[in-house]
């Protein structure tokens, strides 16, 4: 039996975020054999969410028995969330559950006091309202999601999917999270610190300069690529490349490259027995010392610790083919 993920469902929830979370946690991708999640829909009664009618599996009191509680978006942020829901979410956290809100579900967590003194986010349209109504919350309007350990919050819509994939990555590693992303046909990883609102989150046309550049760079992570190399490949100046990168990815070329190298290192740590020096070479980090420094700073643990944590699967397991 896997860990229990409880989705809180009450009148006023947004069906998009709820269904997105169920899609991520409801079933394992083909080829993934790690123990998957047991998902429970928890609510006080049958509810209508937009055009959908939903019947929960159990009551809200079941939240306190879950390992992870997901609170989907809240439709009317001008209205106080139900006291029963707020109390149940607070009780679940006090019982040791990891609690995550999607989009405007942050208003429920804030009402429960879980965000007091913590950094948090929500859909950028509602960040001012969240900050005004809950002044003890440090609202960050410029990120996709915030991970405080036992309390996590995401921005709106697609950022909720980023947070769900982040939770899978924390639980099962990068290769499994990437397998989920492939099934959903979405990018495998967008860092939580990436800007919520960018003019063009993906290259809008096949002839966009970055449409070919990004996969070209990912295929060459073992090389010491720099900004000048990317600019030369794209046929533009380094300054113009930086502007294009910011508009498309919300980050700088160097930070994007570092993120891709770290993700590749995670996959190699999970799925191979390569020594750290070999992984450093394969990811373009150069030396084991450089890899360890960047990996620890980005992931929070050394590569060896990460490998021990995420190699608890059959030795012949391989990530599903793309």
C-alpha cells in the first residue's frame, strides 16, 4: 500500500485543480513499479463543482489520517472557506500530514493559520487579497510554488501541476516525476522560483529561436556550454539571448542550464551505478567537487544521500522510454 493522498472536496472548489491533482496521484505511469499513492476524496457531502457532481469517499475528518493533504483552488476568495474545512485541514497538519494548496486553496491554509510567518503564494490575481486578509503571511507573487516542508502553496492553474510533480519528485525521485510528466505531455520540471507570469511561457512558433535551441542544449549537457555558445547557436547576441530566455523560461540562460544539469544528475543517480566523477562529466559539471556543491545547494542533500534515498526500487528498473 502506498502513502495516502487526501483531496479535500467541498462546495466552492475549482474542478480544474482537483482533477489535475487526481490525474497526477491517482495512478502510476506505465513502467513505474514503485508503490504508488492511495488517493481519497474527502468531503462532508456530495458537492457540485461547476458542471460536475462529486461524491467523496469519506468525510473531512479523514484528512488527519492522510500523509499528504491537497486543498484545491477556492472559487470565491471574497467568501470565507467553510469552518469545517479549515478545522479539518488544521487538524491534519497537527497530526503530521504534509499539506499543499493549489492556486487559491492558499486562502484555506491561511484561514487555518498554517501560513502564519511563512512565505506562500497563490494565483497572481489574488496575491494582494491574500496579503491584505492575512497580514502574517509573507505572500510572494512572483513564484510558481513555495515549499516550506510540511506546508506548500502553488500559484494558479498550470503552476498547480508543477507543485504536484514537485511532490512526486520529493517522494519518488526525478525519473519517476519525469515519467508522470511524459504521460501528461508537460515539461518535467519548472523550478518553484520561476516567475508566475511570463510573456511567452513556451516558444510560440516552431521558428522561434529557442524552439530548437533548448532541446539542442539538453542533448549536449555533457559539454561545457556557456551563454556565448547558446547565443552563437541561436544566431543572436548574448544580451538578446538573455532577454529571449527571460521571456520564454522566466530565468537566465545560465540558471536554466544549471537546472537541466542538476535534473540530469538526479536521473543518473537514480538509475545508474555511475560514480560521482562520471556523473559530473556526463552533466557538464567538470568535477565531482563542483557537482556536489551545486547539487547540495539546489536539491538540499549531497548526491550520495540522494542516491541512497531514491535507489530503493528494483535494480533492473529503468525510466519508461520517451
